[in-house]
C-alpha cells in the first residue's frame, strides 16, 4: 500500500484500486516510521501497522468493497453447510447404523459423547490454535480435521468404533470453525443481521435436506456415500482459504488481542494468552455459554431424535416420516432467513426480538408435546405434527444468530474470538451431551420421552435469556 501523488493504492485479495479525491487523513507504520495515507469517504478503511517486526494489514470487513471479505463470507457459508449436514447425519443414520453394525441404539448414541469430547477440546484449544496459526492457520486445521474423517466414513468403516472415533476430529474442527464464523459475520460493517441469518439458515437448510437425502442413499444401499457431500464442501472450503485469509496471520491475531475496547494498543504489547478461567470471569461469556449449551442441546436433540421417535412410535414409513422430520429443520431455515431481515424492523434490539421468539417457541413445543400424547395414523394428524414442529423450528431458528450478535455487542474486542469460541464450543458440548443424555433416558423410558425432553430444554434456555439483563447492565434499559 503506498501513497502516490495524493492517491491511495490497494491490492487486497484481487482488489486493485486507485482512490482519488481523498477527504480524510490517517497513517500506517512502515519500517518503524509513521506514514500518512489518505482515506476516501465511503471507501473501506485499510491501513498497515508494523508490530514486533511484522507488517500487519488491517481492514474493515466490508464485503462490498473488498473481494477478500466476500471470500471469507463464502468460506463461512460453505463450512456451515458441512456443520448442518454433520449435526443431522447421526440422527438420520441412527436406525441404519444399528442395523448395519448389529448394535443397540444406546451404543450408537455414544457418537454424541465422542462429538462432545471434540467440542470440549475445541473450547480448550480454540484460543491456542488461533495464537499459533492465526485465523488462516486455524481454518486450514479445521478443513483437514473434517476432510480426513469424512473420507474414512465415506469408505464405510468395517467396525462401528472406527466410525465413532471419526466423530472426534469432526467435533473438534467444527467447534473451532463455528466460533470463528460467528465472529466474522457478526463484525461485518453492514447487514450483519441479515448475513448472520443467512449463515445459520444454510446450517438449517443442510440439516433439513439430510433426513430425506440419507433415506434415499439408504434405499439405494450405499448410505456411506452420503459423506461425499460434506467432503466436497470441505474441499471447496480448503480452496477458499488462501484468497480469503491471506492476511490473517499469527502476528495479526496476536496484535488484535492487545487492543482495548476503543481499538487502542495497550501498554503491554506482549502476547498474553487469556486463560479459560479468565475468559469465564466475564458474565457475558458465562451467560452466553449456558444459553448456547441449552439452546444447541434443544435444537440437536430434537433434530437427532425426532426421526427415530416418529419411526418407533408413529409409523414405520421411512420416507414419509423423513419428510415430517424435515419440518423442524425447514422451520429453522426459513426462520433464520426471514426473521433475520425483519428483526431490526420489528424490535428495538436483538435481545428483545429473541425474548419474543423464545416464548413463541415454548408455545409450539408445548403443542408438539400435546400432539405426541395422541396416537393417530391419519394424514391430518401428521399434518398437525408437521405444523407444530415447523413453527417450533421457525421461532427457534433466529435465536442462535441473535445471541451471537448480543454477545459481540457486549464483549470487548480482545475477547471476541476467545470468548465467543469458548461459549460456542461449550454450546457444542450441549449439542452433543444433551442428545447423548436423551439417548440414555430413551434406553430406560422409551422413545415416547423425546417431546418432553425437547420441550424442557426450550423452556430452560428461554428462562436463561429472560434473566440476561440481571447480569448484563447494558441490557436493562432495552
């Protein structure tokens, strides 16, 4: 980047512009010297700093001006497809795995425990991985942690325990990616609500198509080839990493960790890794972690066990029940897509919006419990089941992206990656641990307990959200 005759030149991720008519002045550090650059009003702000001998490029996350940011958004979208496919695959394949490997439902549910271990490690290692490799290095690791196990699973492992072990690196990789994607999209300079909705809608869309898609692969006799779909997505993500995260180096991540809430460098510019204990001292992180633990537990428990619940208690029509099961993920997808665009127009804050959406979720999950207590085989009965779960998913859908935005609004910048990473990874533990707990209870009580388990988790995270303002003063006036 250089100043040439009153003009400013950028070459970032394919963008090569010369901006004239400068209207503001800033500076960057080069070779230890302060050098002025000129910024154009309405243009993305780009500057360079030299920190501990490293040239670091800083820029606004403006996807309209910088192709590099568009590549970053594309990477997040592609990897969230993998995320959605992965989270629903276990539930969709559960009956098939019990048949193919001649094992019990209880044994298959150990997959959730293995994924829980992966998410737990992600919460402990997320900050360290970013410190060592920057965002670019972390995303390379994420892709490799997904590609290798997906390749093994696509080859139909001869033993179930090989299949089960593959779920550990998947949980670890997706746990790290989840937090990074939420931070990136949540910090976009414009339309962050809409893009956060689209990001999580893609997750829901992937989860929505998984039950019927898996059912067709099972009917074809090659259920293992389903894993080629997320494998192709991961490979595409790996290809996007260089143009997207070219400047997201280790030095840049460590430099950004030294900035205070106003973006100023603190006196101590050493790399001081924030411990998990220090991160959890922040009430925003604690509340967000508890909320995500319960929220993802409710979402994935419902998504994973709903199909099995229908097959075991309502009808053995696999194809028909797969479409009923898809109602939940259809609702989540449309809720995130549509409500993400109307939240700012209908509510003063994301917190207030989620408060309303949460209580509406409780209403429709209560309806789900009531319908589940009845036993009919008519089309009207399954239509009522479809509608209750569709709207349950519709109002649950935007809660994750809204919670991420509220957390980013109330966390200091240096805790964005570490704080969000810890909370989302702990949430992932809920997304793996609570479905496993449900599996244990099902083993003792039967599949009929599934609606009540889902309902209780929805009520629990709604209460936690309602209590947010008591612990976060900034929300009291909202």
